[in-house]
C-alpha cells in the first residue's frame, strides 16, 4: 500500500469522524429536526439511524487502513544485497 493511499485515508478519516459525530448528535439531541426536506430528497429518522450505524463502520475501516494496516512485502531475488524481502 502506498503512502498516498494512507494519506488519503487519513483525510477521509476526518470527514467520516465529522459525519459520525453529526449523525449521532442528530439521533440523540436533534431528533426534533427530522425529517429534513431538501426538495428532491427527504432525510428521515430511519435514514439517520442507518447513517448512525454505517458511518462509524466506515470510520473504523479508514482508521485501520490509515494507521494499522501493515505494508505489503515484495519479494526480492536471493543474492540481492537488500536481503530476502523488502517492504514496498
């Protein structure tokens, strides 16, 4: 996994964290604000409940990819001065 992928995941982690907090706030204290009619789309309490479940899962997956996923190893030919395996 490249460092660019990790950095993108770190940025998206911030967005997913904000979405998680926002949907949980709306589910606990802002329930009286729902449903929100945007003309072409209505955000209902049921859709917010779905978002309260999905966004934390996305957040955990992005945190894993950004900070905890190990780099893949690439095989280097035997006899190379770099050793048997090198990290990609």
